[in-house]
């Protein structure tokens, strides 16, 4: 036994060395956006691109609660200061509305070019009311601020501009910090935008860590930090999946080792199972690396779990060895059935490869390559590694053997299939999930927190987006202004609550020049000022700064994106709405409180500009998932037909084997129907991930049907030996996948439920539809 252990250990060592080289060569990706399918329409392509790398992917939202209001304000200010000092954030907003001197001076200098000044405010009558308001303000607590800016800007353009930029927020400013309006207990709010790209997951994770470190350094006491945003989503989802996979891997590994030891009582068996499993895993990694250039971490984790099916092959080989038969002869004898089972399972995975979901495509390729290599290593290498070795499983317990023997050939069990069909018919068929958000592995509690924080910060409920495209920023800003003009009537009629636009923060150069040209000269304004200030206690020279600034504004060079300094307040509002994309620029106009989508579509259609695209967020995301699911179902159906043809050729060569192929596939089709009905009863909405699990269950069940059918033609003794082998395979599969049903991650839980129900159904139906053997042979099996 020792030389055999050394031989098997040497093979595993070689596989380990190959694996080290392979994982150093092929990168492992972890971006959750790789799980998204491609868009099939311009609107869907835009939306998915924004989900992957848009400005929103760099946003972090935070709430601080659990302490008295003054303490929360202190912590918020301390955290904000540390975040600004870190240099990792382009904007940090937490209540400090004081502009930097540079930003304040620039915005004040360009106030008449950045905001649409009301012409009436420059007339004597309009100025009269403005000056009266300034006089009242000078007698209030706002006196220092008005004394500083009011005389240079009696029209109030500067303050109107800032109020317009900040007016969307629902937060309340208390003790120098933002607080959620009406929240009890009180909650301080912070919003920050990372400088790193949303595609740089490591940088986003570092930004989250910096946020958490800043909070810890603020001596928070009993206060707690609530953090949300895409960066947090990625970390939370990865952590949840990793925790589930690690837990299931360890637990299932221990249970499988325990089961194999209980059935075989041999270390050789454990080593023998590991060789084809390791070879299949490396083959899957290599195939995906060559096909996609990288392996996604989720594909690697799920693929390794999927290749638990490869464990079936050495179990079938070793368990089906006849007395006095060498393992090589056993492999030669069962090879036709073994290769047919593996080929059918791999062919069935083509539906995943062509589904349109990148993660499913990787999983399909990973599984197909791993299955084929695993079966070749089982039949070709294991007999050489274990020459003359007899690994005999312990007999099945008497009660279990009698129960399984009774099921064999009991055709009445097949009535569960039409019963499942009736259940599905009564329920209106399986329900498919078309909400992209529900396919996310982000925990539901984290999604609820994000929605709550966005609501408290006054972020709009974005139903749709108007996407703008142009060769440069100026072209995009002009399109934004055209959209603004088209939407203003909708706002006036109450069909639209409002909208946000990049031109709101940076008008086009043409608009800025038009506003310059509309400004009155100092000579015109001087008599108007005298008329407006008559009877008010202002000195004649009080507004000289206003006249000087008017003259300056008429000659200022227009502001452009290229010449705009990186100023926090302006950049925080402009960057999400205007950004370079490839060789051109992209802009976003975001409607708010949209009540009549038809009127909005008509208004945009009237512009007749192909560079202006309406994106209905919900409709497009549902369309993406629905289209990808239909494509996956189509390819899975074609894959199923290909499997039938392969079975027909493999079982009896040519079309004459089609009835035999249909009979072999019948328990698998029935098991899939039973599984879908059971999932519907459990309230599961089917996703492409359930579809992947159904394909996996079908591939596993194909092994059962083929081996039961082959053994039945060779007598009762062979049928009973095969029953024990297939039972062992079923148990290892259930111990691998069945435990996924207990995961906290919804996707993993759905996969686990699907495979557990599907594999159990396939085993029982394949056994029931196989010819009965002599019951006495089962009854004679010792404990």
C-alpha cells in the first residue's frame, strides 16, 4: 500500500506544481460587473457600461449614529477632515458648505456666466426689491456674509447659484454637520467620491478601508458607522460569497472524506479521487484562461464545486471492479459508458457557454474541459497508478439495500412527473427573475441601507436617464441645453418634477457668451442703481464693486472643461454628469419625479438627434436579463438535442438508437420537471444561475441513467454492484451541492436547492425506470 500511496502522492505533487505555474500565469479577476451580460441595444449597452465604470461606481455614502447629536457632529467633522487629508477622494461632503477661497473666488467671478440672470434684476424696479432685501439681511445674523458679498452682487446671482446647486439636498445642517431630516435617533451623513476608477476594485476597497480607519481614529465611542456604495457592495458581496464557499468547502470536504472512509476504509481511495479532480480543475482553469484571458474568482469557486461531479468517475471505476478483474480491464469494460456519460454532460454545458452571461460562459467552459480531462485521467491514469489494487466498498446497510432494491423497476414512481407538470400548470408555469438587482450577490440588508441613505441625502429615484454623446465636451453641453429647453414645458405642466443637467453647472461656451452679451454696461447700470437706491440708506459709492465686476464679467474668457480648475464643489456635481468616454464625451440629464414617460419620449424625439438617447433603467435591465435568459434557454435546448443525438450514436449507432436515447434521457427530463415544480412551490424565481444548476443536475443524472441501463443488461450481480457505485456518487454530489442550500447568499442557496432536488430526483427516477434485479441478491448483502 505504501508504494501506491507514494505513487499517488507523486501524481498529486506534479499536479500541484503545474497548478502553481498555471495560477501565476493566468490572472484571477474579482470584478462583480463581470457577471453582467452584454447589452443588445444602444440603451442597454450604455446602461451596463455605467454600471461597470460610471461615475456612480466611485461614490461612498455613510451614516453615523448611536450618540448624541453634538458628538455625532464632532465625529463627522473629524472623519471628513481625515478623508480630505488622505488624498484618495475628489469630494467629501459632510456639512461644511464653506467654499475654499479659490473655488469661492472663481464661482463669484463667473456668477453671471454660470447662472441665467433674470433681466428684470438689472432693471431699476427689480433692483429696488433686491436692495430692500439686502438691507433687511444686513440687520440679521447673515450680516457678515452679506456685507462681504452683497454689495458686489446686489442682484443675488452668487447666492442664487449656490442655492440652485445645493437646493436638491434634504439634509439639515446642524452643528456644522449634515443630519438626516427627521431621523430618530439622529444620524449624521457623509458623502464622498473616490478618485480611483470604479473598475479598480482594489483602489475602491482601499477607499472603504480609509473611511473605516478615519472613523476609528475619531474616537467614536458607542457611535457606529453605516457605510454603503458600489465599493462597499463589492466588498460585502465578495465577503458573503467567500464566507459561504469557505464554510461549504470545509464542511462538504470533511463530510465527503468521512463518507468515503466509511464506505471504503482506505487512504488510497481518498488519494485516487483527488487525482482526476485535481487534473480536471487545472484543465478548467487553463481552458478559461485561454478562452477569456483571465478567470473570474466566482467561476473558479463555482467551477471547482461543479467538478465535484468528477469524483463520480473514480468511484464508478473502482466500485464496479469485478472480483479477480484488474482495474485496467474494468476501465476498458466501462469506458464506452463512461465516455458517453462524460461527453453528454460536457455537451449539455454548451448552453452555459453560449448563454450571453460571461460568468456562465466561463463556468460552462470550465466544467466541460474539467469533465473531459477528469474522465480521461480516471480511465487512463488511475489503472496505471493503482495496478493490481482491490478497493472494495463496504456493503450497503441491509435496510437501505432493500429500500433501493424495491425502488428499482418500480415504474409507478414515474407518476411524479405528470404530477409535477400539473403543479406547474396550476402555478402558471415557472417564474423567471427579470430584475437585474435581484441577481446581485449583495446582501439584501446592504441594499436596504443604501436605499435609505440615498433617500436621506436627497438622491433622486432614477427611473430613466437621458444619455448625451458628442465629439467633445462643448458639443455635449449644447445637447444638454437643447434637452433642457425641450423638458421645461413638461416641468411647467407638472409632467416632470425637474431634472439635473451638466449645463446647469457649466453652460456651453455659446451660452456663456450670450449671457455676457446680455449684461448691461456700468454706464447703463449706474443711473439704474441710483434710482433703485433712492430712499434707502446706502452711500452713493456702496455699489462700485458691483459696477466694476459687471465690466469684468463682460470681458471674461468663457469657462471650459479643459480650463476648469479641479474644484471640489463644482467637480462633485459636474463629474457624474459630464465625462470623457473613449474618443468622445458623454453627458447625462437625469429626470426627477417623472410622471409622464410618453410626453418625455415625445419631447426628446422632437429634437431628432441620434446623439440623445433615452434610457429607461428598469425596462432596459429587465430586457437585458430576459434576453440573456431566452438565449440561454435556446442554447440549452439545442444542447439537449445534441445530447440525444450523441446518446443515439453511442448506444446503438445511428437513428435506430434514438428510442434507446429517449428512454435513457427520460428520467433526466422527468427529474428536471420535478425540480422546476419543486422550486416553484418553494417560491424560487428562476435565474440563469438556476439554469446552470439544472444543467449540472442533468449531467450528473445522465451518469446514473447510463450506468443503470448498462448494468441491467449484464445481470443481477452487476446491477447490484452498479447500484452501490451510483449511490456513492449520489451521496458525494449531495454532500457537495446540497449544503449550498444552507448558504446565506441567495444565488448559492438557489444553486444548492436546484442541484439537491435535481440529483435526488434523477437518481430515484433512473433507478425506478431501470429493469428490476433479483431482490434476493439485495437481501443477501450483509451489513
